[in-house]
C-alpha cells in the first residue's frame, strides 16, 4: 500500500476544517437549507488521498488542500425588494465554489489561497421564461498576462462565465466585461455568510445570535480577511498610529464581531 505523504500537521488542519464545515451544516439545517454539498466538501478534506493541484500538470504539493462542490441551493420564500422584472416566481439562489489553499502553520499576512472560483446565480421565472443574474468571485491565476484594465488579484464581477449571453433577452440592460470590483477572498463558511447577509437577512440575523456560528465565522475571517486587510493597510504603514474613528462595521458589514 502506498504511503500517504500528507504531513501530520496538514492532516490535523484538514480534519479541523472538515469539522467546522459539519458544524456549519448542522446550523443551516435548522433553516431547511440542503447542506449535502457542504458535507461533501468536508468529506473531501477528510480524504487524505485527495491532494489539490491548481493545474493537473503541476507537481504534487502535499501542503495543498481544497474542495470543489456542486451548487448549494437557497430558496426565496418571498421576492426580494427592488427585484425587476416584477412578478417573478420560484426564485432560487445557487452558490458553488472551487478552492485550493496551502497550509500555513501560523497566521501570516501572505495570500492564503492558491485558487478560487466562486459563483452566485439567482434565477426566477415569469411567463414561461427564466430570468437570471450571476456574480463571480475570482482569483487571478499566477503567471497569466496582466490585462490593460484594472484587474485586482481577488475581484467580484457581474455576469461571469455562468451567464449564457447568447440565449437571453436583456431588455434595457447593458452587460459589460468590466469592472472587476476588488473584494476579499472567501471560503464556504464566509461565502455562506455573504449569501445570507445579502440575500436572506432574516436567517442571517438569527444566526448571528448563535455563539457557535459567531465563533465559526470569526475564525475564518481571521484566516482570510485579516491578511487581506492588513496587507492593504501596510501600504500606508506608520500613518495611522493605532488611532481610527472610522467604524469598521460601516466599511465591511461582515465584521460584525
């Protein structure tokens, strides 16, 4: 039998993350959300034979780990405010993610991920036609030629590859390739928190009363948001001197604790 080469500390880290995803599943199931794909991601982390690679031609790096899941579906019980066209039925939101990270023993201010593809798609129906809006969070791949337009390392973009422009009618809308809006990286846990905070605020409000959920989100904020924002702040190092009167919650509502 081939000996597994995943280091012990990486195995422990992967198991801890898997347990965190199972905790998230348990919390979401109270709101009748199907968490099968979150549990699938936990299984991928637990499987030590699965070592993620950004490109199949890359050499195996046993410090790498990750998960790729099919869409998690959220159903709207009522139409969100300011939705157009009016009168849409059967609205659903799907969220999928493909993430690869490299294990780091201690928290650092370096980029925590190696690959990220993150999609949010909302679909509704009216007069036998489907209406769709799509958002894509991406990590610009290493080694790719930098385009002339602004291209932040992590960026949100309206449309993305999930929006099939050839088969849809857009009315008075214009669909452009840019801008790519700078945004912090997210994993499943922060991704679910983002989806709930923006599209299902009632569920989000209830979950924020749960200490287990608060601790879970805070842990992954420290892993992903902290190095991102500290690296930005470092551009102006020495100017703040520890004093700031700007409310961080107003800048980023996800920083609610």
